[in-house]
């Protein structure tokens, strides 16, 4: 089975071909960073228009890269999967509409994929050896969640951010420091020359439960910089990054212990962060936990993860209806646990 995956939930236009064994035959990501950088963040209407222009050639490149033709009369793949939520509604509509059109034209099933579930599958693609349950630390620009994953499609929400997502905090602090957009990579680069102990930023809810909070940290950064305008950006970035890393590692370990997990999976754009990856590697090694970290390209938004989730979904739950709506505010489909799927 060959799956064409399409991802357009935010500002990456992506298409990929993945087979049923989870092998990535091609993965193309066209970033819209240049479109949005001058505004300091994603402008939804511009994102939709850019997806509209970029998606057809990106899909063509993904098919071509997998050695498949784009003959309109012959289906090059067995299923077309696209992200249907959560995300920006206009952006989601561009990708899911094209996916439905292609599925109709090729007479193959369409599968609507949950973007967050896609992120969870990214870690699985590289680590088929994982034993369930695992804890997924899902840290992206829009979401920050701790999940117990009992198998593909089976999630229990343990905790989530009460305010800003981890990636959102990176983006806001970078913007405040004038480091540019997207903020995560800019903070990581700047932090390399800094002292992570220069500022004692708060670690909210460190010793309590599984929920997280990052908005107080962001405010603390703003206050600290206003109080010490001569402080180096590198020290501020390094101290901020360390505070986020400390909280995520502590919570991830606590969650793993609470659910008896064999290991921890990192997922989402913030999981591309080198300091976070290194801290989890040390912590998991010390606790005898497995650690599944996708490659950096598979942490940030991509369509291979959507295709992989789509393959599983088609096999276990069947195709989605062609009138499947875009669901901008969707959470993870946690109810599948109850359905025993
Ligand atoms: O998963 P993703 O690509 O899109 C969403 O689903 O939101 O995550 C994007 C987020 C952004 O907030 C970005 O600043 C952050 O991931 N990010 C990083 C790094 N690379 C991307 N945060 C910290 N360090 C990085 N290297
Ligand atoms: Zn994402």
C-alpha cells in the first residue's frame, strides 16, 4: 500500500509518499517562513494563499521523488491522507480539498488525519521496537501535551499546558528579544553562546501533576530584560531554554513513572531543540527508559507523519467520508481508547 500524505495545517506546505511498512519513499516540505517573517508570525490568509500556490508542485515533487507518475488516468497511490485539524481553517481546507479531489479522480480512499496524531506517528516511524505504553511529550507551536500512548491510535491525555504552548513561548520570547521568526531555532542558536544559569527563571508547576504553564516564564523574561537592559541575549535565551527543558524533562519522567511506561517519545517542532533532546537522552539513560526522538525534519511539520497515521487509520478504522469537514479546533481522538480501537 502506498499512501500520499498532505499537510497544510499551518505554514509548511508538505507532501510525502509512505508505504505500509512505514518506509518514507519521498517527503517534500516547502516552508513559508519568508512569507510570514516580516510580520513576526503566521498570517492565516497569507498561509492559505501560499498553500494554494505551493501545494500542487509540492505534491508533484513528492510523487516524482517516489518514482511515481502523475498520470491523471491512473492512480499512483492506494490512498490519499490529509490533515483535517487542528490548525488554521483556510490552510486545512486547501490541503484536504486537494486530497479529496485527488482521491476522487484516482478512485482511491481519502483519510482525514489529526495533526497531533501525525506528530505521535513521527516518533513511531523511526522506532518500531517500542513497547507500550510510552509517554509522548508533544511539544509544538500550537500544543503542549503529555500523553500515555497504549498503541497506535490509543491515547490518554495526562496533562497539557494551561496557557501558552512550549513553541509559542519560544516564538514570543524570540520576538521580544528581536531574534526573528520562527523563534525556536533562533533561541537555540542564540543560547549556544549563553550561560543557562545566568537568570533563575521560574519553572512553573515543576513538582505538581502533569499540567504545564509557560506564560509566567515569558513574563519573567520580559521583566528580567527590562530590569537588566545590558544583559546579553545569549544569557537570556540560554536561561529561558533551560527553564523549558527542565520542566519538560521533569514532567516527562514523572509521567513515565506514573503510567509504567517503557520509554518516552518526543514529538512536535520543539522536539527539534538540541538542548531538549540532549537532556532527555541523559535523563532516560539514567532511568533505564527508552527514548524515541524523530529526526529534526520529522519533529517539525511534515507530510510523512500524516501519511503514516493515514495508513494506520485506513487499515484499522476505514476511510473518511468525502464530506469530512476541516476541524480547526480538534483535539486528539482520545475517545478511540474507549471504543477499544
Ligand atoms: O510542530 P510544529 O512544526 O508546528 C505546529 O504544529 O505548531 O512546531 C512549530 C514550533 C514553533 O513554535 C517553533 O518555534 C518550534 O516549534 N521549534 C523549535 C525549534 N524548531 C522549531 N523550538 C525550539 N527549538 C527548536 N530548534
Ligand atoms: Zn505540528
